[in-house]
């Protein structure tokens, strides 16, 4: 592999106009591919991808040059794509899910930049987004991603473990729903155990967890567990692990994270806003209400350090907040549609 | 609104078999809609959605009953869908992006559960995933989501501000790429300023930021900024804000987060693995290597507290790690494809 061999010092106006199409094919069923993804593969002279993903689009490949690569050969795939595009060909680089999420978009731009490519180059690049594994898996298990979430890859092939562990710890502490990509392989078996350990320090043992294998593919399998029994599940390279936040429930075989309507509306009794809350407005504990409360508490003698501890926020942030003028009266702001 | 009025105590075998299809239409251009999303709308007798999203699928609505709702009427939309499905109709509930990501999947299940619905009910539910705003915006700006990322909504209409602030702080500290949903509205203007403040405590002022408005729609606009100048940008209800991690670069008008190949391979000099690293294997600073290092440091007298501080990880985690038997020799594990 040698991306530097392809380096060009300036755009060559006579170069043939090739294209690299970075295609996210979605979960893998043709039904869940976008029109543009399908059209991009149809337009391509050459299709490059990991052998498993190439199989998923087998019925779209007739008459095309197909380059099948191994799992860890992302840079090779990008170099092959650039070489073919330099010859004026249209190349579809296939990623499962979304090309931008742990997909080929990143490594391809890294190789292109290294090769001296710029957007003015004869080779044009287009990224075609798709539903990533987290979107597909969520759709199959219920509605786990209805609130703030993180995607974290447990693969340490390119990322030092402390970086991964700090992210796991931060996500667990701040109550994000989490999707774990690349949770386990034949060789990497302890990462998921460490992830579980970091989460159990912050979340209840019975926090709902879903392990989804081969979403929307032939061997699809969904296994509901709890954080405590997560590691007993069959987890492999085709699995995504979804860990709920502190409010996520498993009910009737569906994993659902409440959006927060119960914070504002009385769902049991007609759906009206609770006392002190207004439909279509920030919560009474939203930013303005919270700021007013913090200022009042401080005025009545609560120290900034105590406020930081009470709200589990950095002291510097509390100090900066206290130093700001108080929030404008929300009623005076022009109404908008939200 | 009264979901409880629809409650049924047990599945009624004679009830008409209606369906609720929770459709994620992707960013909004028909090209980026999946085949299944399009088919679901075609199958529907009734289409329910926020008025702006209904407009995006206007050409698919001929002959259908269309129910247009306001922005904050998510529960009403779900109640309307359930009422129509109870009459045996097929109802498509439209979300932009992915139905599961801040979309209608969550509120719909909340309303269904409240109404006594179970998966055995005559009304069947299907969620059709799509590319969310973060996938679409990422595809337009380069490859910002190539490494671990978070999605955080700045709307405090249903979420207390300290919850949002803690997540912003955790994401910033643990070096996640972050996508901010609902960053600002006519009424909510200070949330984005607070988010910037929390990020600047952890990230460089020149961290690349992209503000993407109406991705893949008629008024699409992309504005590249830095963390320092973020708040000078035109940000509204149709904007998504992408904040890079500490390695993200803006180069030739493209925002790219390196995947980490440079940690392992010498991209400048032929692409071979760096000294001490092996292609297709965990990094030397991956879990096994890191564990070995921590154990060795501890054996040579470094305290657990010092190790926790050095690696910015919880002391309890370091103590648990030190208490585990050492990692198995990776060479003895059966080889797999990763």
C-alpha cells in the first residue's frame, strides 16, 4: 500500500474525471437502502468493499468490476478506489450502515489528503448517507434512542484503551443511552467485560440491554438482557449492543426510553400540563428556570461549590453562570413555533 | 388529548387489524428515502405528521387522508394514529430523519403503553429506520463522525437543564464528536451559548464546528466555524451543529475526524505498521497492552490513585483492574477475521 505514489502536486486539467461514491447501504436489506445508494451502485464501473458487504448487494453487481477486500484493509480499499477513479472510472466504495459512521468516508478522505487530492481535483467525491447500525437496531427493539445517546466502538485496533474507557465512563456517568459498535471478536473478548464494569459503577444492574445481531439480515437475532447479564449473551462481530439510560424500560418485549413527556404532562389524567409547566415552553427546570433557581440559592447563602456538587456540574461552570446577568423574561421574547 | 380513553383491557380478537408505520423519511429529499419508507407511505390510508415533514413527502400523498399537526403535538399525533389504526386503517406516522432518534417512535410507544396496547393487539406497529440528521449533515461536510460521537438535544422543553449540561460536559471532557439537535429557537437562544461555554473548558477554541441547515433540502446551508465563533453563526430550528473532537481537522473545506490509522500505520512511508504494532491486531496501547502496563507500573510502586489520575479514569476502575488476573496471551487465542 502506498498512497504517496498517487500524489499529484496540482490539479491536472487534462486528467479524466473519475468519481468516488461513498455509499452507505443501510443495515443490509435492499428494502432499507436509499434510492440514491442504489442509483450510485448502478452508476459505478467499479464496486469496492469488504467481502461481507459486497455479498449484501450481490444482485446489483452484474457487469461491474468488483474488488473484494478483507476487514482490516480499509486504507487499501480507499487506495484502490482512488487508483480506479484516477483512470476516469466511477467507483462505489461500499460501507454497511452509514458511510460516515465507522465507515469508509473517514479513511478515504485520509488517503485522498495524503495523496494530495483537493476538492478541485478531477476526481470528485460524494458521500451517500444511510441508516447506521444504531438506527437499524433501535427500530427492531422498540425506541431506545429517543433521548441523548452515544456511539462508542470497543475496537482497540486503532484507539488506545484509556480513550475508550474514558468515553464509556463519561457516557455511563452522564446517563446517555449507548450503542456499542464492534463489541467483541474472537480475539477481543475482555473489552465488553470492562465496558460492563464501567457501566455498573453508574447504572442499575437491571438496566435494559439489547444485543442485536445481523439486523435486517437473514440471521437476525435480538437478545434482551440486563446490564448484569450482558456478558452471558452471544456477542460477535455482527452484534451491536444497546444499553439503556436510567429511565429506559423493557415492556412487552420492547425497549423504550421515555422522551420526557411525563416531566411536563399528566399522561394519566387527560394529558394537560402539570402545575407550573406550560405546553410548548421550556420546563420550569429548563435553562431559564434553573438559572433563576441557582441565582436565588446563591443569594440565600448556598456556596458555588455546594451548587456545583448539588447539580453535578463543574465549579467553573457554576461560577460563570453566577457571573452572568440574569436570564431575560421569557414572556417578553417574540413567540415562535416551538 | 386523552390516551386513556382508548384503553383496552385485553386484545379484542374481533377488532379490525390496523397498522401504525413509524416512518423515518431521512433528511427530506426523496432520493435519500429508503425503499421501505416510500412503500410504507404508499400502503398507508392515513398519513400523520408535523406540517413541515408532510410537505417533504407531498408527492406521495395523493388519495390519502392527511393529518397535519404542530411541532409540539407529538402525543396528539400518536393518539390520532392509534385512533385511526383502531378503525382498521394503516397509518404512516412521519418523522424526518430516523423515527427512533428524537422522532415519533418514542412518544408513540408511550401513548400505546398508556392505552393498554401490547404487541398482541390487533394494531400492529412497524418502525422504518432512516438516516438521522447527524448522518445527513456528516455526509455533506466531510467525515466528522468517523470516531465515537454523541447526539445531544439542547431543547429543555422536556429535559431539565442540569441533565443536558452534564451530558454536554461529559461529552466535551471525554473527547466525543458531538451533534447538537434543536440547538436554538426564537425563544431558546441561550442554550447554545451555555453549550459553547461547557465545551471551551475542555476543547481548543479552534476546534472545527459545522452548522448545517436544511441538509438535502432546498435551502441547504453549511457554515464552518470554530468553537470560539460558533455563536456568531445563523442557527435555527432547522440547524444541526457538529462539534469536532480534539483530532478533527478542517481541510480544503472538509471536516474530517481521523479514525486513528496514524496511531498504527506510517501513512507517509508506504503504509507499513509502526514499530511495536501489528496489522489487524489491537494497538500496543489497546486493552491487553494497557493492562500489562498498569500492572507493571503498580508492581514498580505507582499507586492506584496515581494511575487513576494519570489515565483519567475512576480509582474504583483501576482497583478492579489491578485485582483481575493478568490478560491472557493474545497469541494463544484462536485467530479470527478481525
